[in-house]
C-alpha cells in the first residue's frame, strides 16, 4: 500500500482538549512494499503517526492518502473496507484476558471473515494450524491453548505480533469465491489480507534474543506478502540493522528521512538530545556519578 502524507498534523489519542498537536506539519511518502522504521525520543509523535496511518485519527491539518484514496472522503462502508486492509499492532496488545491464545491470534483474520465465521470461531476455532505456525515464529507455539491472563508480558507481546502475521495473509478463499476444479476450499490461499502493517514498539517487553527473533519474523513476513511495514522502535540498533529506511521524529516534527546507511551517530545524538538515556540505554552522564540517596528509615512505636 502506498502512503502519502502532506503537511499532516494530529493529536495523540489520549491528549487533553487543550493539548498541543503531537505531530506537526509532517510530509512523507512510502512506496508499496517498503519497510520503514520510525525512531525518536518519547513524546516525539511516533504513536500519533501510526494512528493517523491506521485511519484511527483524522488529521487536524493536511492530507493523508492511502493508495491514492483520502480515507476521510470515503463513505462509511468504503472506509471500513479500507481499514480492513490495515493492521495496527499497539505496544500493549488489547488481548482479552480470559480468551485462549489460539482465538486471540485468529482474530487477526476477522476483517476478512463473515460474521457467522467469526462467531463460530469463538467456540470452534478454524485455522488452528495457521495460528500455531504464526506463534512458532515467535517461539510461543507451546502457548496455543493457554489463557491470555496466564502469559507473561513478553509472551503477550509476542502473541500480539503473531496475530499481526495472520492479518497479513488470510487462509481460505475470499468471501464468495469457489474452490478450483479438483481442489477444496481448505487448500486455497486467499490473496486478501492486510497490505499495510503498522507496529508500535514491538520489542518493548522482549529480551535481546527475543527482540532479534521478533523483528526478523516481522520483516520477513511483510516481505513475503509484499506488505508495507511501518514500525516505531526505541531499539535504534535494531532499526538500523533491519530497516533500509529510517524516519526520525522529534517534538512532533520530521527531523530526518534517510537510508539507514546515512544515519550517523551525530544525527542520532541530535535527535535524542536531552534524551540520551533512550539512545544508549544508560542514565545521562550528568547522573551517572550521583550517589543513590538512601531510603529513610521509618520506625513504628507500639
């Protein structure tokens, strides 16, 4: 899916009524099938950008086009169909706590299934093998039938990423399609699925080994399906290693838009100025030598 942003501004989804815009005058273009990492310090506008691209927020200013369509000029039905071509994976995936993992992962296919199929899948999941394969790519295949509330934070995040993988490719024929002669619908692979994958901080709860595995699985799956991938990342080294294009945001504005090979340490220090602990993973130099203040001793008389 092609993306075009022209002088776009927007407000954070949880912003107060009088809060300033989280994103201001951003213009960029992303080609279909491209993979882009968005980096920047906390509060830079990364999450707001993803919500604009997911058509969850209407631009306060400027224009957004997805495959040449202005989402907010479409009818309600056309807008809903366009949203079915997108998948937003938030940093904290909204997983129903009492639901089985298999059902949660298969929910990635809901935009492309009929109401009856969706309801039936709550009780009799179809596509269990697909869910198992997606979970295995993130090394949580053994959690297939576990309840979500029994998972650790890192496991929940990986389950959310597995759901995103299923959104990219929907098994079975598109609604209304017939199986080819001599074959069955069970062996058909639909050409439908999300063509734009938006992932917000997918590695925040993962250790370095799991993070490496997760980002490789995401980028490989998007490449296999020809989907556009836009991911926000605090892990700058992962962004530089796995994404050919890096977008830097700071204070809601576009700081740079460059090939990964041209993102220098100097640019990164300028981007994370006053937030170097987010870049290096350690406290700022001014605070490293400050001795810890001992906690006060509280005495209780009885």
